[in-house]
C-alpha cells in the first residue's frame, strides 16, 4: 500500500492547486493546523460565506450556498471543526437561510459568469441538500440544528413537484438530506422519498456487498461522501483502490483533473483512516 500512497502523493502535488496541496499535506501530517487554515480561509468572505474560486467553475467574489457547502465539507473532512472558519460559516448559513428553509444564490451572483447549475432559482433543492449533508455531520447546538429541520421541511414541501421528474442532481439532493436519518426517524413519506431517489441513482438496485468486485464509480462516490457503508467492506474497497489506480498515481474521474485531485486526496484519507 506504500506504493499506492507515494504514487497518489506525486499525482496530487503535481496536479493540485494550492489549497488542495495544503489540505493534503495537513492530512498526512506535513502541514500543521495553522497552515491548513491559512490555505482555506482566503476563500472565505467577511460575511462568513465562501467564494473566490474555491469551486473551480465559479470565481466570483459573492458568497454562494454551493461554494459554502463545499467549504463546509472540507472543514469536516480535514478536521478543522474547532476553528473560526466553522463558526463564521454557520453564521453565514443562519443569516442567509430563506424563510421557507432553503438556501439559494443571491441576485448579485448574476454579475459573474456562472456554470449551468448556479444562479437564483436554479437547483435550489441541490444547494439545500448539500448544506444539510454536512451540517448533519457536525455536533451542532440546538439553535444551529434548527437550520437542518427547516431545510428538510422545505425539501419535503417541494418533493411532490420535484418527483415529477427524474433528475440525477435532484435525487442526490434528497439522498444528501435524508440518507443518514436513523431508521426510527424515517417515516413512510421519507421512505417514499428515498425510494424515488435511489430508483434514479441506482435503477438496477444497490451493489451487492458480497460480490468479489465493487464497481469503481460506487466506491469513489462512497469515499467522496465519507459514507458509513464503507466500514463493512474495507478490504474490498482497498482492493478496488489498488486495482483502479492509474499510472499517473490518480484515479479515473468523469469531471476532470481538478475533481480527480480531490478524489485522490479523499482516497488517501480513507486508506489512512482504515489502517
């Protein structure tokens, strides 16, 4: 496995941007907490939200919920929870959550060139679901957890309209929002929502964990999400990681080199945590 690590390290350091490199080095103990904070905080605005190119397809300086959700994920994944980065992010989310419980892009964002999934009124459920996903992983106080309750209520309210379609990103939004609810908290309606979402994402049903080989896109997705499902199949996941590593040291990714670097970093994180 040392060869896998070393090859991945070369790939990440040759292809990553500054924040990717610093967070990776923090992960492997070669960049201290202050170093990681300094690398990340340059993307955080005074209002506590995030922008400024943290997400490669949006380089505007107006805070957005999508970029803020990404930052929240990095704060969680790289153990930056006891920092001002998180407290300021929570302040931003509380101050920008809509009355209906959602998060959406502000009108000011339209001054910048935007990818098709960003802009006011576009994929509101996905932006909201992404934020719920990471907030749900945090040890929040009662007042902060109220944001999650309001956001889930919004998604439930919107479900009759959203479920008329079969959009992958909408399905992911609902998986993000409700997928980690304990069974006792999953009402029949939540089970209906999850059934709809899983039917879109896995029309042939979930992979059989008892098979010899795990499908790579499934493994990569579970690692990206830091899914607890991985705990029951660590050996098979490790085998898939070794089998799918490219000569470059990275792994195949459908969304380009930038995302392939993040994927490689999170694969290293998984391997280190599995030791």
